């Protein structure tokens, strides 16, 4: 049996709030296969973003294991962790806050190429132009300041930055929720195209089941820090078993998507 790209077991993290400790994530188990999109859905405060940040080790878990490409991610440090992070990238909900607003697009894309020694100084302009082309932006955007770009354009730059290191997995934390409907569909179509060409896997964190139906192969439903349901995307959307999934489906009128527009088998 092929080992999954990402395997999470018993992952837990608690925080203090108002002098009392609560479990943000409680014993979560997840797997993501190579070239697969797993949507992690749930209501606000369910622990989705905390779990996503633990995968990147932006937040350290209290207990549990994270294996990525067959390696114990929690055992890595220093140079080994930086090397693993080149294969494991993240796109946030608001790329504007993740970027220096005074930076140019070229500077944003040059940083991972320099930090991970992917392209030398003489090669960077070509590499940046190729990344912009990959996400549907013209090469002259490299000279544009981030603050002059629309939300959809900034998100394309964020995706290009993630792609710079040729990751096996991209964690997308509410990456399309701040966009208008038309732009959201364009970004989702871009992500699908990238996946088909590069076999990139996604952990797609969202509360929007309409987006999930377009992009996900499987769904994991989270509530109160626990995974309460997992299954194929179509099955979870059409026959939700857990009360949490049922409530999410009931609250999503946009799920009436024509069959010919569905991308998930």
C-alpha cells in the first residue's frame, strides 16, 4: 500500500482562554494522498486553522504525530525543517497581510527562490516570469507594488510564491473566501489546473461547501476540535451523516451546482 503524502495521528493542541484551558484540536487523524485535495470544513472556531498551522509547524502541537513524505515532521529542526517546508507551503485568506505592501511582486517571488537556492541572481527574472505565467499574470507584473493589485491578483501572486519551491502539498486556509464569486471560481479553476499538471496535493481549509464541491476529492468535517466525519466529497455533500455536516449543507444554498460543472468524480 502506498504511504500517504501527509498522515496526521492524534494531533492535539489546547490554549488558555479567560483563565481556563480549552482544546482547539483534540486527537485529530487525517491523511492526504499525493495529488489529492482534502477539504477540511467546519464552522468558525472548530479548530480548522489551528490544525492547518500545526501541519506547517507555525503552531506546535501538544501531542500527536505528523508524517510528511514518510518523515516525522515534528522531529525536524533547523536546516532539515527548512528543507521540508520547501515541499510544504501555505496560502492564507488575506495575502495582503502576508506580504510587505511596499514590496513589488518580483521581490515577493524572488524571496523563496533566493532563500531555498532555487535560482541564482542571473536566473531569477526568468524564474519569476515563469511563475507569473503559471498563475495567469503577465511578466511585467513583477514591477508592480503589491498594494496596487486587486484581491484576486494578490491571491494569484500568493499561489505563485507557494509554487516557487515546487511543493508536494499546499495548505490553503480560507484562500478564496475573501474573493467575489467570479474571482473565486477563477482561482479554484487555477488550482485544479495546477493539480492536474503537477500532482500537487491540497489541504483546503474552508467553510464554503460550494467551493469544496468544485475542488475536493474528499472531505473531513471538524467541530469543537475533533474530526466528526470523513468521506468522498460527493457523499458528504449529498448524504451528510454528522449533525455538523448536515448543518453546513443546509446553510449552503449555493450547492445547487449543475452536474456538468462539478469537477469531483
